[in-house]
C-alpha cells in the first residue's frame, strides 16, 4: 500500500479548524485530501505522527496511507505537492508531500 510522508499544519478553531487537534499516531484519523484546483476528495488514513494531539498552526511530520488504492488514483499526491485536509466540506488543515513510498 502506498504512503506519503508529509508536513501538515492544522488550523485553529478561530480559523475554521477543529476544536481539538487530531491524533495522528493511532490510525483512526481518516480525513480527505484535496489537491487544488482539482475538486476530487481523496480518502486517506494518518498512520504515524507525533504523539498526542496535533498543535494548531505548527507544521508536523506525518505518514499518510491511501485508503482506496488502487480503485482511486492518488497520482496527484507526489513529492512537493501542496494539499488541503478536509473533514466533510470544511478545510481543517493543509500540507506538503515530502516523500512518497510503499509500505
């Protein structure tokens, strides 16, 4: 299964973000990613990251797994790509792909 290492930043509540920072280290945070200007929503799962809740406004490194591969193309998520993190229609963060690999 393909994964990417990414630097991600979460928005504070007053910026439209979550009330609490997500836990990225327990394989339960499953938002969608969007690579503008493409409106496609790409289902992902965060599988590794810092322990505890992610801080707001501070970039952190995380490992993200592609949930629906090979049925969905994740080709847009390549090294250097900037993306948005969405929960439903709401953007809660953003990031940049640092490296792409296989698990």
